[in-house]
């Protein structure tokens, strides 16, 4: 007779087999990601034990008011996170998502992550909803500039904050609480959602996000309305869990590597 844990293993295998089948049938895939995708690379999440917001008031480092009040403190937080990117590398979740982009006729990856691991894994059809750690924006002329190297912490500590060639103070090009997303990002995502259909053609994968910000921007409900199949990949329940057709309680890198091998065995 089966024990409870082997029962669960059988159910998990059945859910993975369903995901493999859905990935094979799909022609159009939208992926919506959060911090969980980078956990297996060693990048911390925001919420929960050990998260970036633990012991840190969001209002002190991730709002326009915080930057106005104490730009040095905000820059210290972001310069540390920029420096952290040097020691990490893409994990199989990033690699598989880049492979999906090459595989599907219709593909879009919308990430809330401000790290650069998707790009480093080769993703190009990529919207960085919350901006990028490795870009600065001028508070005067608004010019956005990619930066190859982290802003040196020693400069921040000496209160020599980075400035634009126009003389304006630079800020990290990330979206802070209380700020709007870029309209062109929303439009691009909405256009992709508008093209989704039923009959197994369209698939939404929501990976490694708690959905705590703006209820996941309503993406799951919108995709469901269009007839798309919807899947959550996350070791833990989230704010969005009840909205999905299929839920896989597993780490993103481990799961995606395992199922993608079944869909596209090419190395
Ligand atoms: P959260 O920290 O809110 O959630 C991270 C999610 O990752 C949780 O649901 C975890 O269960 C899940 N997780 C942990 N390990 C995982 C793994 N190996 N594989 C898959 N999932 C895993 O991060 P986000 O949802 O990304 O915004 O947060 C959204 C936004 O809130 C962030 O972009 C940031 C934050 O405040 C700003 O800074 C503006």
C-alpha cells in the first residue's frame, strides 16, 4: 500500500507530466518572474526569512522620498546589491527560460528582477518591469546609462555620489514603491496578453514571485480570460496561488531543468 509521501510523489510526477505536455502543445508562452528565479544563484528574495526587506524598512531605501531625504543611504543599499551580482551566475532556471525564447514562435519574459541574470543567460525578449540594478538614471536630464561595473562602495561612503555629465545626481534605474511602471512595458505585455488564445496554444508560467506587489499586476486573471493555461512554479503558496490551473511546488531551477529536458532534448 502507498504511504502518504509516496502518494504525493505520484501526484507531483503527474503534475510535472502535465506541464511537459502543456509546454509541448504551446505555441505562445508568457513568463512572469520574481526573485525566486534567482534564489538558486544565491541572490536573496525580498520577503520572508533572510529576505532583503527583513530588518530593513522599504520606505528607507526603495522610495523616491528616501532618495530625496538620504541619497547616500539609498546608494549604499544599491551599490551593495550591484557588487553582489559579480559573485553570482545564472542558474538552470535562467538558462531554460533563454532556451524557451529560441523554441517558441511567440515568447515574452516579464521579470520583476533587477539583477542581470536573465540577460547573462541569453534572454533578449525580456521586459524588466522594475528596472535594472546595472543602469543609472539622471534625476535632472533623465538619461538612462548602463553601467559595466558596480558603483564603488568606498565612493558612496565618502559621500561622493555618482553624477551625470549634465551635473545632475544619478539614481539607480529601478522602480521604487510609489512609482509607476514604464508605459511601454505595460503596453508590450498587454499586447502579448491580447494575442493569447485557448485550445492549449497559449501558456502563462508564473515563477518565483509572491505576487505581493499589485496582485501580480492582474496577469493571471487576464491570461485566464483569454483562454491561456496558467501555471505557478514556486516551493511555497503565494497571493496568486488560487488563480492557477496547475501548481508545481518545486524550486524553479530544479524543476525547469527536469521538465525542459523532456520537451527539447537538444543541449
Ligand atoms: P518576494 O520576495 O516577494 O517573493 C519571492 C518568491 O520566491 C516567494 O514566493 C518564494 O516562495 C519564492 N521562491 C523562493 N525560492 C524559490 C526557488 N528556488 N524557486 C522558485 N521560487 C522560489 O519577491 P518578488 O515576488 O519578486 O520590488 O517581489 C516583487 C517585488 O517586490 C520586487 O521586484 C521588489 C519587491 O519589493 C521593488 O523593489 C520595487
